[in-house]
C-alpha cells in the first residue's frame, strides 16, 4: 500500500570540517538506557515504527510519535545514509472491532476512513512516508509462516479452553527476554494487563504468554489457515511485518513509550525464537502527550486532532513547530497557547528567510546538525534558528546566501517548510 505523498527534502550546504559535528546519529535507547549511536557508519539504516490502530482520528500524541521518527529519518539521511522504513497498520484488532460494533459501522469502512485521515495528516505535517506501509490484513500468510517457524521451538501451544483453543507463545522463555524493557516480572505483569495483554486468562501455561492466533468468534473477521480459521495476535503482526521487509538485526524499532512493554519486548521474543537472530538492535520510545491531566488516548476520548486544528485554520507547519518544541523522550501536555506561540515563531522565521541578507548560515547549520544528532534535540534546534532569525530581523549580517541556506536546513532537518 502506498503510504502517503512523498515530500521533497532539500540538500543543505556542507559545513566546513572546522565545525566539529558527530558523524553518527545517537539516541538514548530504551535497551541501552544511554546515548548510543544508531544506524550503520555507512550504507542503509533500517527502521520499523509501529503504526496506528485505525479506529479513531490521528491525535497529537500519534503525530508526535511519527514526527519523532521522521526526525530520525531526516538526521540519518543528512548523515549520508540511505533509510529503509517500514510501518504497519493494525487494521484488525479488538479495539477497532469493538468500536465498529458499538457504532454500527462496518469495521473495514471504519479502518479505511481512519487510515485516509491519518495519511492526509501525515502529508500536511510533511512526514516522510515509509517505504512499506503494511496493513495487518495484507500479511496474514506471513503471520502463519512465522508461527510455523516458531512452532518448531516447542514454545507454541493451544490454550486449555475447549470452546476457544487459541494459539499462544511462551514469551518469557525466549533468549534475552527482558533486555529491551529491563522490567522485573511483577512490573511486566502490570504492564501486560494495562496494554492489551491477558495475564489472567485461564488455561495459559504462564501469565506472560502472548496470543499469536485467535480462532474465529461469531461476527469477527477471520482467515483460513493451518492453525484454524482466525486472525493474528498483535505482536506477531509487527514481528512478521518487520522481519520480512527489514530482515533481522535492523537498526531501530520505534513507537510511543506505551509500546516498550509488552509490545516491543514480545515482538522481539517471537522474532528471536523464530530466526535465532536479534530483532531490532535498538528500541526508541516517545513520551506520552497528554491533555487535561491524562494521556491523550482514543479510549479516554481526550483528544486534540491534527485535522481539527488544520480545519480550524492552523498552519500545519505551526502544528509541527508546536510539537517540535518538546523533546521526544519527555511526557508533556498540549495546550492551545502552544499553537499561538508556534505560529509567532513561524512568522518570525519566515520573515527572516525572506530577508535579502543575514548572518552566516554555516555555524547555524553545524549547530542544527549537532543538536539533532544528539538524541534528536529539537527544542535546542528551534532555539538555534530563533537566535539566527532574531539577528537577521535586527538587521545583522551581510551574507546574501544565508537566508536560503537556513531555510533549506530547517526544511531538511526539521521538516519545517518556510518558503
Ligand atoms: N497499532 C499499534 C502499534 S502496532 C498502536 O499502538 N496503535 S495506536 O494507534 O494506539 O498508536 C499509534 C502510535 O502512537 C504508537 O506508536 C503509540 O505508542 C503512539 N501513541 C499513542 N498515544 C500516544 C500519546 N498520547 N502520545 C504519544 N504517542 C502516542
Ligand atoms: Zn507494533
């Protein structure tokens, strides 16, 4: 499936080597818990970012997550790497089917509508599209093949439930289990219950075992398979999607912080057992965006939507700037004032890049590269451009090329189009 409209990324002038910039992009990864270079020294970086469950419109929390990995994509490209990027769409899962049933809408129609909205939001925000945009319903055969690969490990079984003997995987038996999240068993059980797991289901061999194939229930979509008619579990969807496009040991798996456990740990457990190789080399997680004192979430209904802001007249580049004003790893709360402040910043930057001349772009570009390669420090990058644009608006500098060069750097590294 084509993801969304491609975005042209301008090239920015090279900075002289006297400006020392780290060669590699580094992140504070969840698995290493320290600043770690991510991506190869040269060649192609592989990135898998967990996509939406399309039952409600894209909110600013989702947008913040995809924007974060867009910054990583841009930083890698700027550092001279090619990037292979895959993203899934969880277009068959409990919350989607429950919402469809509750509202009397066909689940497929609901999913397609929401996928459409998501794509137009991503286009408006100038997020570079993934190379593969993969609905779960399009890879059922890949899931079945992966389960077959897992089954030879002896870690796959049918739950003791005569009515619904669904298929499970003995997650906690996987080599290296826990190395991504660093959680102890008690914390894992709590997180599992909170994020789509079923620790209390009778008939499982271990509370942390995860569903890999759910047998058909009346009124639910189902596909024929060697495991019986049914549909995939959640983690196996992402494991199959990533492995079959990026291979094993790809560079980064990303998503919001709510996916660190169980989702990413369990994807990795399945992939490691099926292939004997590591899944992602690094895991990166984005802080939760809140509204009115709670995490913004579809289930709570406390949402601010990209599409609503844009329909109400917001410049999508101001929405992007408002999000970029927060470092990706922290939790933060959305307020309407942040959009006003971002619009004022955007106006100032646009006025500055329209000037005939300004102070040199060379140190500005070096500082932007340095800050973005250092754990995607977007708030500091914004301050770098603020300083340059204030100087230009105060009449400083004689460099006629500087305004165009700063505009190109803001676009290439931050995705903020100023022209
Ligand atoms: N389909 C699964 C991933 S395979 C899923 O979690 N879908 S989602 O629609 O619930 O979330 C999509 C992405 O947005 C995930 O990476 C999730 O971690 C992230 N996300 C959800 N809510 C927030 C929030 N409030 N702040 C930041 N990121 C969020
Ligand atoms: Zn996922």
